[in-house]
C-alpha cells in the first residue's frame, strides 16, 4: 500500500439522486418502504419528506472510493454511522457529495476516510473503508 499517502484525496464526486433513483434502488434491494418514494407516508410518520435509503447512501460513498483504487485492491472492512438522512425532493432531487481521503497506511492495508454530505450537511460519520491487496 506504499503508493497511498496519508492525507491524499483519492476521489471526490457528487452523485445526483432523484426519486427515480430511489425507486430503482428499492427494486434492486427489495426495500419498498414507502418513506422512500411517497411524501404523504413520509410526512405521516414525522419525516420532512422522502428519504434516500441509508444503504444506498452508504453504497454510493464506498463506490466513489473503490472506483478510484487499483483493480487488485480488496475491501476488507467498511463501517459508517448514519447522522442525518438524505432528503430527496420530488423536483430537484438531492446531491450527495463524497470526498475520499487516505486516513492511514501500513504494510498490508490502508484506511480510506469518507466525508459524505448532502445539502451541506454531513450525513455519514466515521465512514471508513479498510482495504488491502
């Protein structure tokens, strides 16, 4: 992992989510909870509106980092803590911004730290990938 340097940004990307994105993810994941596609249901349970699936947000974040790494890198651990949901507006959708930075490196593995925000609000904390070859 010697080519990775602590502090280096390895990837940065903004992913735009739409309501269609959420419906497609629901189909792929089997999570058809209506808070992810119906405003009336989301509001009736006290939410500000339709929310992106947490696992969709988590998956997007890891994919930004992994796409920037060499093909022979293996993901050996991934963890996050959800702090705020991603609110996906019916008209404008939502932008999820991911910044992937090298957090630690040793002889056999590295830690990639992810900063994940939507609408200038951090939505995942302690988002870290552990990678190895």
